[in-house]
């Protein structure tokens, strides 16, 4: 990959391919390969896919139990895309894994504020309630 990357002339298409592969491996349950393809995609400087690559990669890393890595990925994504609800959700998951519950709740809330109708909204509200009452 390191040898091929500098010679790529169709960066948009290759970046999209990396994103699709990362998401397909995630859905298939192969988290290691999902992480590998997400990382590859982020090495290609293409803004059109970067937001989703950061989000997918951070989610995969959180699911792999790599909370510190997931936090760094989500933080990098939030620097570029501060209003992305999925990145806030990924950050919340990573922070929760490291025991930083108040910070996690803030990111869960921000994710809901940015997209109150997201697919996981009810689960996020339940998670916030559980954190507030000390059940997590």
C-alpha cells in the first residue's frame, strides 16, 4: 500500500473503494479487516470520503476494544467535521469504554442534538440515562 499510494491518480475512486470495503467488512463482522481498510482510506487525502471513513474507523476501533485509538480517530474526525453526529457517537463510545462517563454523556447528547432522529436515538437516550443513574 505504501508503494502504491503515491502513484494513485484516481484518488476519489480508491478512497471510496476503501470506505466501501471497510463498511462491508464491518457488516460481515470482520472488524480487523474493516479497521485495515478504514486506515488505508484515510491515507488518501480526499475530503468527500474522509468524514465517513473517520466515523466508520472510530466505530470499528471502539468495537474492537481499542478505546484510546478510537478516541484519537474520532477526535481527528471531529477536528475536521465538528458537526458530525456519528463522530460524536463514536467519541462517546470510546470515552465510555475508558470510564470517562461525563465526557461520554456530553458527546452522546451532542450526537442527539445534531441528529435527534438518528436510527439509534432511543438506545443513545437509554445509555445516557444509565450513565446518569450510575447503572453503567
